[in-house]
C-alpha cells in the first residue's frame, strides 16, 4: 500500500475519529481507514467517510469507548 499524505486539517480529522477508541484499537482503525482510501481521490470528504466507516466497524467489533475523567459535579 503506497503511503498517504495528509494536510494538517485532514490529519486532525483522522486523529479526532481515532481519539474515542481504546489505544489498542487505533492501529487497526488507521489501517482500515487507509484501506478505504485506496483508489479514491483523497480529500476532506473522502477522509471523513473513510474514518466514519472505520470507526463504526471498530465499535461494532466490540471496541468500547474509553471513559474519560471529567470535572464538575459528577466527576
């Protein structure tokens, strides 16, 4: 698979979709997103669709969203 190049904004989109996944699932998420981008004209829309699909597949495969500590009255 040839390497993909992303702008800062595109990389931010990818990182945003990867963030809710457990760390162990982020590598497979990135590999799946890259596979979905093969043969496609890469741009913001294509990246968003590929990341959305890869994240959905990761969640369906049993990946749980990491709980994040938060402040406030319930933290």
